[in-house]
C-alpha cells in the first residue's frame, strides 16, 4: 500500500488528539522550543507537515513555516487550523518535492523518515533537505532506535504500547530492515479496528552516513527534545545535522 493510501481521509480525521498523546503539552512544548531556537530569525521547512502538530504552534511563535506533505486529506485537516498564507504547503513527496524559498531549518519528526521504505529514498530525503537549506543550515530528525535487541531468538513481534482500548505491536523483518506497526483499537465488544503502517528502520550510524552523503555533519544527538543525554538505552533520538 502506498503512503498516500495509508494517510487517507479517515486517518487524517483521527490523527489529532488535542492535549493527549503526541499532542500533549509536555511532548509538544520542548519540541517547539528547540525548533524555534534553531530556526532563529530564518524560515523553517517541515517535511511531512501532516495536520500541523508542530507547524501551527511554531508559526504562532513567529517562525515562518512552510510544509511539504504527501497526503491531501492531512493538508485539508491542517487547513482547518491555518490558511495557506499562514503556513504554505507543497503537496508532494518529502524526498523529491521542492518548496520555494531558502531555509535555515528543515525538520522531520516522529519517526517519519522511516515512512520512506528504501535506503535510496531516505538518502534522497537528506539530499532534498540540503537543497532547501542555506549554507550552515540545519536538518533535524526525530527517530526511534530499532528495538531488535528486545527480540528473543525466533521472535518477530514486540508490543510497544498498551493501555485500555489500545495495543500497539511492531513486527520486524530484519533481512529487509522493515517493520510494520499495528495499532489495534477496541471497545467492549469482540471487534477491533486495525491501522497498519510500514516502515524502514534506520540505525543512528546509518543515518549519519546518509547525512554525510548529502553534505551534512552531525552537530548534536540527544535522547529527546529537552536535550537529555543519548545513551545505549535511549529508545529514540533527536539528531541535528549542519549543512557544510
């Protein structure tokens, strides 16, 4: 299934969860603070801007934000919060689409680079970021660290989250470096709704090599948006690359 088929009208309608999950203030505020600091007086470009989870509050801080987004329904959902004058959006693939202007910051958050399912596409995404940046500009990526060491021999699936009414399960294909996230939502009856999305997971060292191929150097890597130290036990990272 293509990404634009996954992120359809139903997915867009259910994406926003104001005040909870990835829309909780404790999740959003540190990310917006850090991105606003990196953008400075320049303009920012968000790859896969989605419904504007970060773009809307970042624009409210006075940062000039442009987006690239593959899904028309996600753009439509964003337009209920901000018009095209406030946050211009180019509809297209983040690995190839061009947004007019020059930027001090390009950012790609919440594991979204893994939606590109080949290494070549992921490298192209870095190169596209470089094309949009002025010299010395930064590309920021938020990405999960693959949890393969949690797999026991013969095991191919991990529960990554569970709570009443929800179970999240990842299935791994280590040979092709792919995983599929399965999101099960259910009520009191026997029926459950399933949303699935495929990903190509990336190790931090591989991500750094992709950056080098596109003319970037790693500037900082932290465990989260607050600047916590990245360690061998960190489940994710926020990596900032500077264009040489």
